């Protein structure tokens, strides 16, 4: 796999904030091999790579892919648009439902997108990565569970890979 681009995404997942508390999301690499062969014809562990991550809080539970569909439904339901007023009220009361995810404040009902980036100077193989997170405060969103492999692990999805949400 080629992770030589400046921001090659290793994995990107979305979580729902379901409870107050402090939570963390991270990536654990248990194996990453170089494609360079040694004299015994075995792959060596990759020695020079950089793993970084980014956490973004999305206020409310609206999926960013849904706004293109929502306006077609909203005009027919104009009298029942009270839910659009509630999100504007929730930020004014941040003390209820507060959570801190990787140092960022979030409320119950918000979504958090976590992306890990891998940068390597040579081709890699045998990548075994785990996204670890605080359960109870966070749960994998349905949007992530319904995603295609290329949306969650775009570079790894170009070859033989396994994506497991268990």
C-alpha cells in the first residue's frame, strides 16, 4: 500500500456521543511491514513512518451527506420544523450533556469524526491497525456501520483487506 501522500488516510470513522464523560479515540498499530525484502526473503517491520490523527465534533446528529436530501422533505413539513429550533437551544446550555472527546467538548447527540493518517516513505504491507475508543460515552454511528470499505479505509481498500467492526 502506498501511504506516501502528505495526508494518506489510514482509517476514518464516525461515532455518536451517547453519554456524558471523558472519552478517547485512538489508533493502535500492532503490525506494519515494509515491502522491501531482506536477504531471507521476509518482510521487515517498517521503521520510518508517521501516524497522526484528527478529531472533529459535528454538532447534532445530522449526517453531512444528508443535507442534500433534507431540503426536499423539509418544505412539505414546514409546520413541524420545531426540531430545527432545538439544536440552536442546546448550545446555549452546554452544562447538560457535556462530554470531552480527545480534548474537544461535545454534547450528547453530537457526532465525532475520527481520522488517522499514515505517512511512510516506502510501500507497506501487513498493516494491522485497531481503532480503540471509550465505550459507554461513544458508539459507532450507523453511518460508519453502513459505509463501504473504501470510505473507512480508503488506501487499504485498494487491495486485500478486512474491515471488522466487532
